């Protein structure tokens, strides 16, 4: 928008200057050194050169009213056409900038997707290698608490035993618990379970 404002102000200034110069009478004079000078105000010419001043009316002064109107209209049309061209060029540049931004965003999305796919492929390859390495190592076992002894390593059995009281000498049957080593876990309290 600033660009358009600058162009408009330049054109308006040019039109004002053109209209001022178009109606002015131009004075030509030559100094002692032979340098040619032009002025639009005769009071600015040094007195000693005023006798040799040649004046010339502008092209617009020699035109009829109809010709001036036609020339002004033609000039306005040219200015309008130039402004329209500038406006179109500005709009095209904005569209191109937006397209470049959109292109960059799409390109970044494509790059991110490609990077993500590469990372997934690398992870999959690592997982496959890890599985192959496990297969090469043979079966894998984990410790599980022994189901039979409950993890104690001992199996308790109740048995009836005949005991003798020392004082009375009369035998009695009593229930006693006898612990034996668990045959499933060999007294360790856990068994090895194959997982692979």
C-alpha cells in the first residue's frame, strides 16, 4: 500500500508541476561566457542580459481550448493506465509471495513426513535385528514362583505319630507336620518358565 501511495503522490506532483510549467512563459538568455540559461520569471534575469532575452510560449499556450481538453484527457488516461499497471503488478507480487510461502509450508510438511517415515523404518529395522539376535541366543526363561510349594521350597505334610509320655508311659497318637524339599522346584521356591 505504501508503494501505491508513493506512486500516486509522485504522479500528482508531476501533474501539478506540468500544469504550472504548461501555462508559464519561458525566457532564454545567454551570459558572457556563452552559457544558455532558462527562467520562467523575468525578474530573476540579471538586468544586463534582459535586452537579449528571448521568450517562448509553451506548446499548451498555442493550443485551442478543445486541443487542451483533449491533451489533458489523454494525459489523465495515461496516468490512470500507469496506475492500473502498477496496481496489477503489486497484486501479482503479493500473490507470488503468498504462493512462495505456501510452497515452503508444503515442502516442510513433505520433509517432516519423509523424516518421520525414515525414523519408523530405522526403528522397525532395529526391532527386527533385536528379534533375530534373540533367536540366535536360544530359548529364554523367566523365574516363576513354584506353584506346588507356594514359593517356600518346602512341602508340609501332616502325619500321625505315636508318642510316649515319659511320666506315665502311655503312648498317644499326635498329628505333626513334617517338611520335605519340594520336588518341583528342588527347594528353591521358584521354577523356570520358558517364554521364548
